C-alpha cells in the first residue's frame, strides 16, 4: 500500500471512529436525558438528526467491519475500536428500547 492510500485509509478510519462516538453520544442523550426534549431548540436539533442517526446506526458497523477486514483484522487498528463502540451502542439501544 503506497503512502497516499495509507493516509486516506487512516482518514476514513478516523472519520468512522468519530462517527461512532457521535452515535453513542446521541443515543445516550436521547435515552438517558429525556428532559432534553423539553427545550425547543434541543428538540428541533434532535428531531432533525434522528433519521440520519438511524441510517448511521446501520451503516457505521458495516463500514467498521469492512475497514477492519481490509486492515487484516488487526486489533490495533482504529476500525476495530470503532466497531467495538458501534456494538456497545447497538447493545445499549436494544437494552434501553426493551426496558
């Protein structure tokens, strides 16, 4: 892999990690702080983002798994940690939605 593609792969992995952390924060706020929706501005922001977040909760693990496989399933890769955060988020969503 040449230097340019390595840098590009690193940027994509970093974007995936940031996206995963933002997903975890978003869904954590939605389920753990229900009074957040009492304020008009935060209610509008969260209502505008929910469709995007539903899409990302499906696409983020796919991106993370793809990048992790591309990195030869290296546990030290950023995409592995992104995948772990995505799995934690999904488990959190399932537990909160069923309780």
